[in-house]
């Protein structure tokens, strides 16, 4: 069995596993190009055993392709859901999870010292609370914009969709405000978290700019991918 028959078997296995026609055609084109490169380099790929030894069996390649293409295909079919509607609720959920995680850590530390959070010495509590207040505008949002960026590049969802997600996350990051109201009375200090527009302080501007810079790196990567059809998805900074 020659390499042409091996390619036909791969195509049949992909079709049998429900890989979409467009994705299937791109994968087959990449396999043909790779085999041509091997032949030009003097590598023997004349028989099925030669090709399978170098490229893998048709069944194995089809199984691997299904696991990789299904998530990407779903994202490409539903960009409005993933990049248009999801960023805001996911960002709000991320902030809530971060606040709950911080409260849980603080409670655990206080329990370790057999006291309430409000009973932790002010010399430790106030600087820690201040640092935490500053982090709220960064920690929930930076990993999120990176996650949307990775998903957009990985699934080739389109630069405009990714830009929409980055803009939403960046706007929320810039609008995030925190105020720590200190009090000499035990348990009377308050941390107020909210959203405020327009941007009024340098901290909000920094939160916005850093989020935009991270998202912009992925936008440049996805733009390079769009200009080269069939090219592997580059990573930011590559």
C-alpha cells in the first residue's frame, strides 16, 4: 500500500469520526505537504509501513485530530457566545471567586492563630488588606484576558471576535475600584469593591493598559495566523 492509499485511509478515518469537511481538507493538505517535504529530503515514504512509522497510523491520527479539532470547531461555530457574551459574566465570576478565596485564606490564617480576622495585628492586617485591594484590579482580569487570547489564537476565531473579548475584559479591569476604609475600632475597617467610569485615577488607567497590552499580544498573534492560511497558531512573542 503506497502513501496515496495511506492518505485515503486517513481521510476515511477522519470522515468516519465526524471531523468537519473544512477541517478535514486542511489536515489532509498539511499531511500531503509534510510527506512531500520528507520525499524531497530523501526519506523513504513509499509504503504504508514507512509512512505509518514516520507519521503514525491512520486510526491514531484520526483519534488525535478529533480531540484537538472538536473544541476549536465549537468555538468557531459559536464566537458570539464565547467572545461576545461570555467575557463580562466570566470576569464578574472571577472577581467573586478571588474575593471568596481571599476571605477563605484570611479565615484559615486567623484560625491558625486562634483569633478572628479583625483581631489580627493592625501592623499585619492593614498592609495585607491594602495590597489585596490593589490586586483586585489585576489578578482576576489578567489571566482571563490571556485565556481568551489563547483560545482565540488556538481556535483561529478571528481578530475581531478576540478584540471584542479583550475590550470587555479591559474595560471591566479599568473600571474596577477599591477603597479601604481604616478604623481604629476592631472589625470596623471596610473594603469597598465596585466599578467606576470614567477612569479617574492612575491605578484604573494602569489596570486598563496592562490588560490591553496582554490582549494586544494575542491579537497580533492571531492576525499573523489569519494572513497565513493553514499555518500553525503562533504564540504571543513568537
